């Protein structure tokens, strides 16, 4: 399924109404809040999520668990000036068997990228484009 011009709430409804989706590509135009209803995307294997500059997919990721996710692609700028724990929480909660990860326009430090990437030392595919890294600490993974 390829969907565009959605809100967080609309995508949450789609995921809850179609729990057997295996492939999902969506673009968020707005980042409004979502319903406080956790959901399990039980068959989702490939998830590509992009978002407009003012959209924030964080509240959506906080509600979703994808236990068999194999491919994840995230494209979008993170909200400025905040620590963005949503991806870390999604990964820890889902514990998916990721094989491929792609990030574009992503602030690696505010999303605690280096900390959760350590769980996925066996990635078969890893792509980074325009990933922000501010730290000069050599212990931080450079992407």
C-alpha cells in the first residue's frame, strides 16, 4: 500500500483497520496527536515512512509495535530542539528482526541512533543520506 498526504491519526486508523498489511509506504503531511490506543502491526515486514517538515511521526511510533518488521525506511526532519525518543521506544518495544534500515534527513543524536543501532549488528542493508551528526566524540558511530 502506498499512501500520501496523511495525518498521524489517519495512518493509525489504517494500521488498526488493516492489521495484516505486509508492506506499507506512507507520507505524513501533518503530525497531529493520535488516539491512545496501542496497536500491533502483526504482519508488517516493510515500512517506509516519510513526513513533511512540520509533521512529527513520533506520537504514531509511540502507539505501534511491529514484531516481524524486516525493512524500515524513515525520511524526514525531526522537530528541532527536542530529544526524539520515539524511534528508540519503537525499536525496544517491537524488537523486530530488522535486516535493512534506511534513514534520510535524520538527526542521529536526538534520536539516540548509536544506542539502538548496537542491537542490529547483523543488518544486511544500511543506508544513510543527509544524516546529522554533531558529536566530536570518537565513540559515537559516524554515519
